[in-house]
């Protein structure tokens, strides 16, 4: 279960479009690395719910999530539906952990994917799960949260974000 180096903003591999998975044995190995890397990141930074294979330099359409205590492995995910209704949030990313980006995401999504055995599955998410799925699927398409910034005021360092929340009494 080796932890892998997380590719950082500016690394051109993050802009690659990930290839579909055909070899599910290879996928299982990548998932093992994603899980180990996610756990190491959490220990170091205190946050993190999921990541895409491209973030560890593997341009395959694989996402690993741990959401509300449940692990999810999504191979070859694709949207079946995205709601028209949107919400805004400050997004963060393992590939730029000290930067937050204000983005707009669909309130709900329906994603079709394959599990580690190649079986078709569907996952529906609303709110935070919807946002997380959209963030990770963007990674598979070479899109980063910074590309989705609402406007030029929609970037903040984590330190400044926390300082402003504290001064506003929200922490």
C-alpha cells in the first residue's frame, strides 16, 4: 500500500484527460495507492475526502472517495444527470492544499461507473457529495477548481480564509 506523491498545481500531468480503464487488475493497484495517499494526506493536513488517479500521476479514469465513513471506488465514471440548480462553495484540493477557490456546482448529480469487478453501478449525490463527485470528475478531464473560479475575487489562501472566518465569528 504505497503512498504516492500528489501532483501539484503547475504539473502538466494534471491537465491530461484520463484514459478509460480496461484492465481492472491495474485499477485495483491504483485504488490501493489512492487509499494510502488519501490517508497520508489526511494525517498531514487534517482534511480530505477523495482523489483521482491523475493526482498521483496515473491518467486513468479512477476516483477513490471516503465520504461519511463509506469508501467508494468509481471506475470510468460519467454523468447521467446534473441538476440545473446550482450552489456556491469554497473548494479545496490536494493539488493546491493552501489555496481555496469559490466555485459553482450542481446541487445534485447522478453518476454511472464501474466497480473494481467491472460491474456497472450508479451513485446519486446531493450537496457535499455532489460537489465532491464533480470536483473529482473534473480532474479526470484535466479541469482544476482554479479553472472554475467564479470571478477574480474567488481565490484565497487557506490562512486568509480562516482569518476572515474567525474575524466574522464563523469558526
